[in-house]
């Protein structure tokens, strides 16, 4: 092969990919970041409920199969900045206990601790401009009326302090992409710091087909091949394509190179997928709700240690879309104006049968084989937690109805290439390097052994910074090859 063109290749520009590229470039490496999609438009269409929600204009159209062979279309985004451009800017840390095992809940342990992640949490929060916002009047009233042992803490949000002066942006930061740059995310907050840097190249519409291995040692990765046939070489490759896609890239290479049965990791590729158990809840009152941000607190209960509630950062128009379609449109609008939305999530445990299977061996579609009944403790807790919160709201004077988020809701997908101490039970080591392979690292949510009870994005940013920090220090110390 020709001489390497770059010191590192990063595949994917979401939370993990952006954080990794930033730290590598800081460390003096020449980096190319490959993004399957393109930049999002800034014409206002990413704030338009018709285009974003009803038409799904910015979602992937790729058809998958579930474990029973039924078609499903996961809600995936391929654009610079990945999912971070779209979702709700809630950047919460995992608790110390969430890095430890919980056998009752089928949760496996991390090979690192909260203390190991602490400096990288801090760096991610600084880069993303995380801050707290005051609780708004409608939400404050709801919280005051909640009875029982419900604990309330502010949510760290990656939002500009002036966002409340822009009503459209303030009411559309959760599930929409900011046009005015008022939401912290991988592109605007991190990759923008690299623009114009001689050591950084961003290549859009660049879909990776496969990894490239050394001719004499296929377990040594030396670059990638794109779907258009181009080959890009580097002694370090970082997978950051997301928990549904990184295992497909790795699995495809292992099959092609004949390593799937030779390396212990072959048995774990794509397994232990976690999605969170998710329920959207609408609380209907007899008066109009006028809060703007709404999503300013996280609510927990001591009896449900794996679950949390966040208000949805949705205005009345978007809440109305959650009302059953059987309700006439004008009534849905009225319900939306008088309702507050909440998002209930429960950590799902690890089960190897919950897995991503790439479209290999002649298969015509990739498979997302996930069944929450395989983690029964999580399923029981989520049902009980939902009932408890509904009952608390009922006693506070609210009529509630719920909608479960189905298999296509992959906003929090993680765990398909889990990190661990041993190749016999994990894919990635404590430093992010794939067990048994040289030059290959994973820096997205697929490494997470646990999904925790809160959103995983801040932890993914921090993991990318941590992995890249070690590689950058090795590079600076003269270790020019992975």
C-alpha cells in the first residue's frame, strides 16, 4: 500500500467522533473525519415541524428487520454533528454506581470508574457551554403539587443563555436542529474549533464501506475503503458511526478478513444493544401552558433506582402530535395547549440476544433484534415507574395518557461493542482499542456497558476525549504507529 495520508481517520461526526477529532488535532495528529451525510441547511427547515416531524425529511430511510423479520426504520440521522444536532441538549453525568455492575438488573460493570472519566466530563461540559436554567412557572407549579418522594434536580443544558429571547429556538431545541447556533452540539461547539486548522480535514458524503487491513497482518488496521471506491490510509482508525452502524463496519471486515472466528471479539460484535425503555407521557390540565424551554429538571424516585423523568422540551404544536390520531385535529390542538409533556426512561440491562446484525452472509437488510422482555427487571421497573408517576400526576389534578417509544426510537442506542477488561466478554478495552486488533479504536455509544438512567451523550463526548487523549500523548511521546 501507499504511505499513510493521515495520522488518524475518524468515522462519524457525532458526539464521540467530534470529541476524538478535536483532541487528536490538539495533540498534533493529522486527522480526517469522514461523515456519511452532509451539513444541515440553515434556511429554517430544521425548525419546521412539518418537514422535521410529519415528513421526516432529515431522517434515514434505511429499512431494517426486527428479530421477527418485520420491517422497521430506525430514527437515525446522517449529517455533520450527527444526532447531537437534533436532540435535547441534556448533558447529565452518570453516577458513580452506574459504572459498577448490578447483577439483579443485568447491568455489567465498566472497566473504568467515574474518577477516570471526571476530567473528561469537565472538558466536555466546558466545550459545550453547559449551564443550568431556572424552572419556569408552569413546571414549578406541577412540581409543587407532586406528592411522594420525588426528587428534583436541574438538568445541565447545552443552550445559550439568550435562547429564551428567541421563542422559535427556545420551543424547538428538543428534537430540532438550531439555525441560530443557540444549542451546543458536536458540530457548532467542537468541530467549529477545528475549521481552518491545517491538521484537520472534514469530508462529507463519505460513507465507509469497510476497514482495510495490513496484507501480512489482517488484525492490523491501516485505513478504510469508501463506498465510492476511494481508499484512505492511516495507522489509526476510530469508529464513531454510532451503536447501530459501527458494529456493522467492524463485523463486515472481520467476515471479509476471516477473523470472525479467530478473534474472541467475533462472538460479541453487535451484542448487548441497549435502547432505554422509553415512554412519552402527556399531562393534561384545564389551563394553558406557556413555558418555553420546559426541559429544565430531572425527576427521580428512591424506589426506582434505574429510572428518571424529564419534561419534554416541546411546545403545544409538537405535544399535539403525541395525542392519539383518533382524536379530531382541533381537539388535539386544544390538548396540546393545555398539556405538559414528560419523557420517562429506564435503564435496560445487557442481554447478548439483543443485537445488531449487519447485512452480511447474503442478508438483504440489517437486523435490530431487540426484545425488552429479555431484561425483565428493567421491564418491570419501567411499568411500575410509569404507573407511579401517572398516579402522582393524577393526585396533582392532571389527566395523563402515555405512548411507548418503539423499536424505531434509537436516540439512546448504545452497547453493541461494549468495553471491558477481557476479550472473552467484551469488544473494546479500557483505552478504547479493539481487543486483539492494532490501530482500531471505538469512540461512540456502542462501547457503553451500561446505559444508566439518564441520557448518554455527555458520557460519549467524555469517552471520545479520554481515548483520544491517550493516543495523542503516545503520539507526542514518539509512538507514531498505533
